[in-house]
């Protein structure tokens, strides 16, 4: 499973990258806004740090506007993936961008049929938002399972980026289902690595080592 980091924060990206945990980066307008810096400056800097797919989202909601923004964003770096909202105009834009060879990440997907449509339109990636479904008492991971099955049934090339991840179980279950990618917030990445028995065992080893010096 590939790990992307779901942040626009440069320090978090550098830290996770130094652990070998960053195969790519996803951003969205909310994550960019949190940084209080110029959008393109942030995306350019991320591209200099990480050699992998970097998602940058369009703001337009009409096809022509999305395509114009996508062409502009794609010029920033070869690794740019343009995030397109899962609306009908977005599907049209996705199809046209696929023909131009511009990679897309169809975002804000909340149903398996949306994911099927995105794949048919030629999306490079689909982003099901599982935490936001859980927030509505709907099972986000069930959506991942359904998309994995549909894409496998029809051998679509579109890769699944499990997004809106809130906890380690979201990553574990997605990996067991065979989702291609998890885009993980920095805070959750730390939780994946943590185990109290590791800390307890390490402390015991170090305490015993100290005794050898007496
Ligand atoms: O980047 C898209 C997605 O991961 C957002 O997550 O936590 O805002 O639902 P969240």
C-alpha cells in the first residue's frame, strides 16, 4: 500500500518523508488555507521535497474553468495531479484532461457509483472520503470495499486513495481490502507507529543495560 500524506504543511511533509512514509501528497483548499501562504508557492515547494504524485485542487465548478486551472497547475511540475470535484462538470473535465494526459484525482466521492463514473471518465485516482461518512453514521470502509470490488470486476486502472482518514483502523482495514493508497494526516501517521509494548520493552532493555555499568 502506498502512503500519501494529507497535509499542506511543509514541516509535516519533511518529517514524514524523512521516515520514508511519503509516496505522495494530497492537499485541498482547506488544508492550503490553514497554512496562510500562496497556493502555488506551497505546491511548488512540496514538489521539490517529494518525488511522487502531488494533488492540487481546482476551485472552479464549471468544466472550462476546471480545465483552465488544471492546465495551469499541471505546468508547475510533472508530478502534479489535479483534484477535480465529483460533480457532472468535473466528470467532463476529467475526461478531457485524461485525453490531454493530465492526471486527475476525483475528490469528494461518497458513493460507489460516483467512483464507477469517475473511473469511466478516465480518472487517475478516486478519493472516497471515509471519515466524513463515519461522521454521518454511515460506514466509510464499506465504501472502500465496494469500490475495490467494482474496480477489480472491470479491471479499471483508476487507483483508490482512501481519504478523510481519522484513525489507524481506517488504514489497516483499507490495506486488508487492497486499496491502493491511504492518504494519512500527520497525526494519524504517528498513531500507526505507536505501541505501548514497544515503549515498555525498550524501557526494560535500556534499564537492564544501565545495570551492566554498575
Ligand atoms: O484531503 C481530503 C480529505 O482527506 C479530507 O479529510 O478529515 O477533512 O474529512 P477530512
